C-alpha cells in the first residue's frame, strides 16, 4: 500500500473512531498525529488539522499549503494569515456548526489549551495515540526493515570492536553502518564500556577506551521511512569473563525469555512486565532493575503501550513492542538485553533478527 493510500485509509478509520466516540470533530497541531493522518512531515505549529466524521481540513499558511494539496488530496487545505491557524480552525468549527470538538491537552501548550476550552472544545485522551498502537501491514514492513538494518549493522560492527577504541569510535562505526544500509536517521546510538554500562542512557565518551577485559553495552536503532527500531546487546570483551557477570547475564536473559513468553494478544502490558520482573526479583536483584520492561515503537522510539508495573493497556494483534529487562550495579557494570516483537494472536514474532 502506498504512503498516500495508507494515510487515506488511516484518515477514514479515524473518522469512524470519531463517530463511535460521539464527537463532531478533533483538533490537532501535533506533527506526529498529522504525519500519521496525512503521510506528510510537518513541524509542530505549521498547520492545524480539523477532522470531522465526514471530512478533514488542514488550516495552514500558504507555504505549507503548496506541499499539502497534491500529497493529501483527501484533506481540504485552507490558507490563513501567518500565525492565525488556530483562530482559523475555531472559525471553521463555528462555520460548520460543530458542537462536540475535542483536543488532547497533552499535545498543546497550556495557554492555547485554555483558549480552546474557553471556545467550547472538550478534552480527550489521544484518540490517534490509541490507533497508533496497532500497526497496519505497511507499518509492520517498515518496522521490520528498520530492525533488519540495526541488526545487520551490529553484526558488521561487533567484530570490528577492539581494545583501545573509544565509545565514540564505536558509535561512529554503528552510525555509518546503519546509514549505509538505508537508515534515514538515527535517534539514539548508545555505546558504553565498563562502569558506564550501569548508566541506562549513557552518552558515548570520546575518552573512555575499551580495556582488554571490559563490559560492553550497546543500545541502538534507526528510522526507516519514518519508523524506528530498537535493540540492546551486552557482553564481556576479553577472555576472562567474571563468573558474576555470566550469572547476571543469564538472569537477565531468563527475564527476557519470560517477557517474550508472556507476549500475546489479550494480555495486559502490566502482566508482561510482571513476567520479566518476577524472574529478576526472585533472583534477588529487584532493586537493580529500575526501568520498565519495554515499550511500543513506531513513529517514535518510545511509544505506547508502556510495559510497566500495573499498566492497564491490553495488547492486541499487530502491536509492536520491545522487551528489555536489565540489572545494573552503579560504578561497576550493567546488563540489558532488548529485542522488538510483533504481537500476534497466540504469541509474538521477533523483528530484530536477520
């Protein structure tokens, strides 16, 4: 399915969501929501979308209108003076006689949100965010490709990692390998040695060099046609891997396998977290696992659902999520293992592989 037809399908599906919710319209100025509905990359504030159960409107400035009209013919583009897009959208709502128009307060600043409430609009949780959790076939294909790029790049780079290289040296190798394979951009590319592997979101150092015997952690992903990948690998560099490191690596791997086993449609995000977390807690390292078990990926590298303790979101077929348990010892080393999975009716399919 082409990008244009995929966006058109999503727009039609979202109109049905509005109708089911009893809403006359939905207003958004958030670029990710706009990209999801139109297939066009915009910056926040470049346009305001007004979507009704029957039609979609793009209220924008002339410069953006020239990009919208040919690419998203299913949206009616209306030009307003620069800076007057929100006012133009409110005028359109009044002209159409729409009574129940919603917006997501999390996606708009407080001042503008107060203005929308004063104008009679109502708050809602992100209806589009709910839709984005379940992926269309074209989206799954892009996610799978992004994961393949990341995995194949890692397989190329790992044998090149040598004693004396800096974290930044390895980061550059990974970035080049992913770009060479077709990555559009790289949202994160974490490389950690030794004590830095205990820092869950470490910034690669230009001075920390890999020792002959050292812990290594790499957490990386890339965007391919707007969709991201995410994977993490941890290992011991050298010939004298400490017994404690091997022990902890195996516990983290067992937690990962437990999380994977729990993945399937109909299970809550909290239940998946509990499956992985219980393994680590029973081993006596619950306090050293201080982040969520995983998260959704798609247009963002950290998306819904969040696989955390007590999370109520129920997994559905075609959700794409990560499983990434970890154990960290501050000042020493840490281990995290992460892969991305497509949720299916009876289980899951691993995406971060050949």
